[in-house]
């Protein structure tokens, strides 16, 4: 009898069985899902992408029966709107997609976010083997708030091959050739976003003299509108472009427009970026349970694939077939990349360069 009681005591001390754990997870998830359906919708702020605006609501509604109210716009615009609303005591957004500077320097720094990690429940999301980093890839130093969904090799420069022949530019310093004066289009480096990311990369790899030569002395067209940059490239008005959208340029190339990536510059590290592929939860969310369901879904195989297919970016999960992106934008093992979404680089050096670029361009 003593042996029997001893055995029962030992069994009681053993870890809860996988079946019981699974049952506990399922119950918690079903409760969250039921509450989310009662809320009826989730409000998501994201990029001004027609593809994403169409794809996300349709797929999420099909999966869970919950609507998405999608608010598209630049990260800086979303940040300004949210700051103004919060000052008035208004909280209208549940979840946000944004670039690293808005995430780090506005949403995170101004404490607009709530921890996302505790909201994750789905086993396929929490399984480290399903992520390329071997764990959930959080951008923030706390590894709690900002989940990275994409990691893409981004093209810095594109050319119109009817005017700039492939192989004509072999070094980034070749761009300072006087024959290219007035023929280059650059994305605005003075506001948070891709333009300041690119300028900071060039500044720290090649110095201020080079950056001044490119952004000031070469008299480039500088724009905040990526469509304008892409259009100028396609028309050959500005046959060298920094900031045209990779996906748009690829579409033009397939349509027979003579545009191409400016590849294999000998003195420039290739860049990797998440673009808008970072997700965070806003504190005091109006639909907190729907927000939890959404972040679990967007971090799942299905949600991550829907997002990256719409954006033309590379997933950070291991279980997604990446046949929807060009092979050259998938990061390769053993290659040294310049990660423009590195947190420390963003909150220190990148911001210093952005302020310096304002000073340099004011003298144009």
C-alpha cells in the first residue's frame, strides 16, 4: 500500500501531460476568439498598399469571421494622427504595421505600445523552429513589443538601361561622375523612413563628403513619393533612382520597360530591411481580444504568407515557400548585409545622420 501511495505521489509531481497542456491552450484560445467575435472587428493601421488593404481583411475574415478596418498611410502620418488622438483621450487603433524609425522613435519611445509577446498563444507561432532566427524575431531590445515579419534584401539603386548600361556603374562612387548630374532621383533623407535609412547607410560606409556629393552637388531630384521616383525611372527622366519600389520596378520590367536593379557595386554592402513588416499592439486598444487574435494570425504561417505575398517581401518564418519573390531578394547564408532595421543603429547613428542631412540639404 505504501508503494502504491508513493507511486501516486510521484505521478502527481510529474509535468502536466501534453494533452492537458493542449486542452488548456485551446480553452484559452477559444475564450479569446469568442470575445473577439463579440467585439466584431480589429482596427489595423498599415502601409498605403492596395494589395495589402485587399488581402488582409479578406483572409482574416475568411479564417475567423472578424472584420478588419484597415487604415492605410505612411508611418509618420499614422504616428502624428495617433499622437493627436491620444492627447484628446481617443484610442482608435488596435494594431500597427510600421517602419523601424516610427516604431522605435515614436510608438516605442512614447510608450504607445503594449507587450505583444504575452498575447501570442498559437503553438505554431511559439515554436522556435518555425522562425529563421530559431525564435520569435523581436526588433525591440525588450523582445516583447515589435515582431519582425519580413527580412528582405532591398535594392538601393535602379537604372533605366536605355540610358545607363548594365556594367557602366561598378562602384557607388561612380555615381559622382559629372555626366550623371541632374539624372539621379533620391528618396527624401530628412524624414523617418527608407530615405533616411539609405542615406545613413551611405554616410557610414562612405562618409559625409560622398553623401554631400550625391545629395547636393549632383543636383538630384529628391522626393517623398515612391511613385514619382518609379515613374521618373520608367520614363528615363531620372535614369538612376534610389528609392523606387522593388515590386513596382519588377512589374515594369516584366511589362518590357527597360529598368533593372543596379547590382554588384563593389564598395557597397547589400541591405536587408523589414520595410513595413513589423507589427505591434497599441495600448488601450478599443478591441483588445480581436487584436490578440489578429497578431496570432499574422505571426502564423497563413497570416505571415498573406502579408508578405501582398507586400512582395521575404517571410521570417521557415515554413513558407518563397516562390512569390525574386530569388535575389532572399537573404543568403554567408553574405554580409547592412541591416537598416538594427535597433541600436536606428536610435543613435541613423537619427544623427537624418539631422545632418537636413543641414546639408538646406544649403542646396
